[in-house]
């Protein structure tokens, strides 16, 4: 391989001025007036390192002619000759050698910065802010967060439990668990499953008031979430007037167990009470309704690793689709 030789100063040398003085003039000029693209500096460094326009072009994926033109433009903007060219070899001028040292250092810093960013994209790092409805968060998020943090020691998680619509970007959230219809088409949504709801009542209540048919639900004592709402059982829609109105599903379930009335609650909440006989499922064993569960986040473009890995963990560990009469399956490890 032909080694590059440093020529003394090139055409930047002024008459009677030593080469090191010319180099000092170059640095002053660069500091005061000339703005050079880092891409051109890295290109120049590649040419010197490869000792060839052809090899540098191959490494950078551009043509030899493009490299030649960009080096010429670089020299013109700097006002100095960096390379002496012949048909057989390249020689680096004194100014070019000094410039190469600086360009190589900058190129190394840029490579280091790029590698650091790519590493952060490949491995979850930093704080992940997650929002979830209270019931889902209490029942499902603890094992997910535990596995996520154990696997990714540089990650941190903040969980915000809230039974309301959250605004991801405005509230600085990375991921939100959403149950029910999606109403923001600008968000990316990954379906995690469906939550089945059932009509339930306690044996004591049914013994006192009797077991209603679907058509009798309208006049039954019910536990609802608003003053008037519509329930559907076995294809029959009924406008109910609740004897008790609450804003929390767990409270509705506890009230049903206490014999207050009929409640419509998710299977994950009433499963244990059904299994041990404190509640009975009314009407069809099929769910009264299904509510979709999604993980939503702002964008799929350049998705941070912390979001991608956490949503994958949610999809793997959270299993909200179990039928009411099924025993819970063993959670799969990440």
C-alpha cells in the first residue's frame, strides 16, 4: 500500500512564510470566518485514512467524482490546498495533515454520539411514564412492571392510575392503557385483549327478590354508573333506574356481594366471588359485553425502546380475556 506523505504547505504558503505559520493562519481563518459541514470534514478524513479517492468512495457509498468535487469545494472554501494529487498517489499537505487530525477527532466524536443514541434505542433506558385505569393497573401492571425492571436495569417506571381519559402528549406520558372504544385516531394502538363483563347478583339478593328474566331487568334493583343507563341482556335492551349509583367498579362488585342489587362488572373483578359462591351469574353465561383493551402511544416512528419493550411485556403477561369460569393460567415469563 502506498503511504501518504505530508507535503510542506501546498499552495497556502505565502512567500517568505514558514509552513507552520501558514497552518496557524488556517486555524485562525477557520475560527473566524469559515463554516464547514461536518459531513465534508468526515469525508476528507475518510480520504486521508483510506489513502485513496476510490477506496473512500467505496466506503462511503458515493462516486469517486463526487468525492473529488467535494474535496475541491472544501479546499476552495478554506482557501488552502489539503491534498496534492497525481495520477499515482495522494500527498497530504502540511495544512491538510493538521486539518486531518482535527477532522478525525470530530469524526470519532460523531461516531460515538451515534453509537450512544443507537444503544439507547436498542435498550430501554430512562423514565417510562405509564397511565392505566385503576382496576387494570392494580390487577395486571405489577407483574409487568416487575419483569420489565428486572430485565432492564437502566429503566425506571412511573405508573399513574386514573379512571379518566388521559392526554398522552400534554401530560408527558409514554404509554396509556385504554379500555373501551378508541376516540383519538392520531394515536398508535396495540390491542391487548378484551375484558368480558357479566351481570351478577348475590344468592341472598336472588332469594329475596327472585331471579329476573332479561325482560324484567328494567324493573329490577340495579347498581349503575349513571342515573339512567341502558343495559342489554340476551338481546333485550333495558333502561334501568339504579337503586345505587357509583363511580367505581370495585364498589359496584362489593355492593352486589352485599345484596344491594344486580351489577354489571368485569370478569376479572367478580371471578373469585363467583367461584366461591358469593355471586351468581345471571342470564346467559356468555359475556354481557366485551370492552377492548389497548396500549396506546403517540407514534410508531422511531419508537423508543422503552415503549416497545414495555408494550411487548404487556402483551405477553397481561391476560384479561380469560372466561369467567376459567381458572387463571400461569403467567408466562418474559
